[in-house]
């Protein structure tokens, strides 16, 4: 308990230093933030402690409205996510939505491990505790994706970094598409509002972001590329073929 208290005290001390430095370097921004926020981006990211939206992008506070969960999933039946999305879109008037996955994602790894274990057992293995039950239910769509990837593979390992990376990219692309095809975004675009949806992946080992170029800017309309030449709709659809 004492070690934990020391760590928590350290956070408070660090905050004092941060607040002092912030007040000295940009007092105007602090006053502006105290009056309200006007972010341009809604960020759907993973809860992983290594992936902070503000730190990974280097933007100032107030620039990004953030919603995070395990493995950056989107579910229209999730009231937490929908509250964040509706508030960001209708109240804050954001202009873009970014789905950001990351390398070494624990949720993706767990989904792959579950798929590999099921294949080895020849059946779906039941969860042995509440953590496995709840987390397993949440990452079930990613596990289904992993199962499709390993069905034709004679040797499939949960430690296969290349496969984890491929699944991460595919999951982000699928999430972008799910958001773009949601009733929420259909209504937004039907009203003529200009909000784009993009998929990025953060590399934990290099601190660099990579645009997957799978974005949408309207119903069945691909967003212009943010990195490199624009690809056709058909070329982008490769992410939909697992």
C-alpha cells in the first residue's frame, strides 16, 4: 500500500510541476480552455496505457475529443461510445473521426490466442473466469476475424507478430467501415454535414502514426488519401476481403 501511495503522490507532484510549466509557457491557452472546448477530431482509441491520443499526436489540450476502450471497438449498442459520438458530432461539431489501433494490442492478441486455442481444441473453449467471460464477449468480433485468418493455416501461433499486425490493421479498417455504415453517420451525411472517418495505427516502438488509407467522407464515398496517391474505391475494398 505504501508503494502505491508513493506512486500516487508522485503523480500529484508531477501535476504541480506540469501546471506551473503550463501556466508559465502558455497562460492564454489555459484561460481559453477554462472557457470551453472546440476540438476538431473525435478519437476512438484503445485503453492501452502506452497510447495517449494527445501525446501520440503532439497536439495541444482541447484539440481532440477522446473515447477509449479495449481494442478500440465501435458498437452502436454501447451507450458509452454512442454518448461520446453523439456529443462530439452534435454538440462539439467535430470535423473528423479517427479510429486508432496500435501495435502489440492486448485485445487483438487475446482474440488471436482464443482463436488458436479453439482451433487446437476443435471447439470453442468456455471462459474459466469472469475476466475471460467479459473481455471475451467484448473482443468476440476480433476473435471471429482471427478465426477466419487461421482457418486455412496448418500452423497458427498466438505469438505471430506479423499476424497480430495484420489483424490490427484489418480490425481498424473494419471499425472505420462499421462507423461509416452506422445509422448515425448515414444521418449525418444525409444532412450534408462534412465529417470524415479515418483509420490509423500507432507504432508503440517508434511513436509514429500510420494512415491505413481506408477513410470515408460520405455514404459509400472514400475520403481523400492523407498519405500518398488516392486509391480507388475498389482498391480500398481489399480490407473488406478477409
